[in-house]
């Protein structure tokens, strides 16, 4: 009897912000947090993406500040940090590396079923059945493929429209917020309303 892996569902806005963050900085290593909820059966629902860094993803003091702010945001909005994503500078590099593993372990210490993704940059053309996200299990092995909750085809069409309208250049991550505190790294989903 095969053991099924817990499901990882992404809301359309969460996936779109994640992918646009990668499109904004296609030649950089970058990372971010996944916010949502985790169920007792190990399934995860990702409601929101918080882009973190695109310059140097291993700055521990800045990461601690970002995690504290993200945790405060979660408490105010009935969410929790349920995962982490990372895109590497080299498109064929699908390894989290030591820093990514530390962040993932920290999140998993609070949410054991946390979703951890590495963006497969070899082809930045996602489809409804291939989101270009490789799930990394706590054991380092690939996990269940995530899926878009609801209309996956519609999400991909909207993502393509966002890219055609250059909305990726408006995505604000924590790095940009540190440079200019007026920039709201928590409000990226509002860019998608068109």
C-alpha cells in the first residue's frame, strides 16, 4: 500500500507573488516565506508569500528582523509561517544550501509539515500541472508537488498577463523595504488586482 504525501495547496495570489519575485531578479539568489495554515494531517495551505531577500540571502541579523516582523504580521492576521522558498543564482542548482536548510529547519521546528520549495529555474514557463517548484522534505528528498488551489489555468493566465504588464518590477521584498521603509513588502498581493 502506497503512503500518500500531505498536500501543499497554494492560493493563486501566493503563487503569483512568488513567481514574480523570481522574475524580478532572474540572475540572483533570492528567498521568501510562505504564510498560511497547516492541518493536523500534515497538509499545508499557503495563503500569502512574503519575499525576503535578493542580495545576500545569508544575512542572519536581517533575517531575524524579517522573521520577527513576519511573525507579528501572522499574529495580527490569523496566519502562521508555514514554509520557505528559494531560487538559486544558477538555474540548475536545486540545493537549499546550508543557509536555506537552517531557515527551513527553524520553520519546521514550529510547523513540522512546513512547505519548502526550490524554484526550478531551468524553465521559467510554469503550467497548471508544473509550477516549477521542487518540494524539499525534511529528509532532503523531494516531496509532493504543490498545486494551485482553485482555478490553476486561470492563475497561470493571470501570471502571464502580470509579466506582460511588467508587474514583476513592482514586487517589493524585505531587501527593498530595508533600503526604503516606505516600500511595503507586506502588500504585494495588492499589485495583482487589475
